[in-house]
C-alpha cells in the first residue's frame, strides 16, 4: 500500500475502539500501513502498527503528530476516527493529484446547538483574522480526511502551519459536544493550513461511501 492510515487513540475507550478496528482493517488487508498516537502504548494490542506516545493533555489537534510521522514515509495519508466502519479502500485508486479530500465542505455548521460562522464565534473570528486568502475558511468532517502532498517540503510546511495556527487560536478553541474535550473543529485549522501551502481542498460525497462514521449517521453534518 502506498498510503498510511493515521489515528489518534487517547483514553481507554478510544484505545479499545482502535484495537477492535485494527483487527477488522487488517482482516480486510494485511498490508495496510497503520500509525497511531496514544497516551498509553502499553494498551495498544500487539499489532503490526507504528505506535507513537504522547504525554500532552488531550487535544484534537494532537492528530498532527501522527500525520507528521506518517508523512516522513508516505505522501498520502488517511486520517480516520476510531468509531468508523470500513468496507474497502478501493476509492484510494482515484486519489492521483495533490489535495485534501473530504466528504463535504460547509461555510456554517451546527455545534452544541449553535449555527456557527466567522461572525458569531470567537474561535472562528480569530481564525478568520489569520486567513489572507480570498477563499473563506470552511468546515469539514474530520472523521475521514485524505491528504496527498507529493512534495516533501510542502508536507513539512503543512504540519508547521497547523502547529503555528493552533498556537495562535488555542485560547479560543471550542470543546466537543460529548466529552468537553479541547480542540474541536480542528478541521478548520487543517483547511487554513492547506490554503497556506497551496493544497487544494476537494469535496466528494461519493468518494467516501465505503466508510461509515457511527456518530455521523445520527447527526447529519454536525460535529461529533
């Protein structure tokens, strides 16, 4: 396989989800290249995966560390949540050009019952101040994101942009709807990072039909 799968599995619940998912993925294809960032590598089952460990407090933007590691070896990565089901990776044969591929983009999104945009949310207001492009920052579903960057230096710059932007807006960042965890809506930072390094953002509803996000089936186009 010429791409890597990237996961953040932090805390017992998500580590168990990751372990269960990994067994299913490897039954699907035992040549998959899997990378995971966790807060306790001793709880990751003995699987053929690359395990990274962090002692940092949980934040959804920790995902960039595992992507950074995978990008050292692969030009294409798939960032996946642990609460998903995958029927096939055949769609990856259609990923030929550089870009960040997502299921949809949306200028507004409901989060904790509020319809957000860059005028009514401190986090988005601060992000918008950093946006020097004509294209506005938009929301993306983070449960499955394919990022292909063929140029090595661009891959490095993408991660640097993500890190720098997060530092500037961290004090304003929202929490998720379920566990009140910091760094939600990290996809907006990813979106701006792509704009900054000139990586196209491509939405394709059909492309990700083989991947189901358990939560997204209940909350259509809502952060989970």
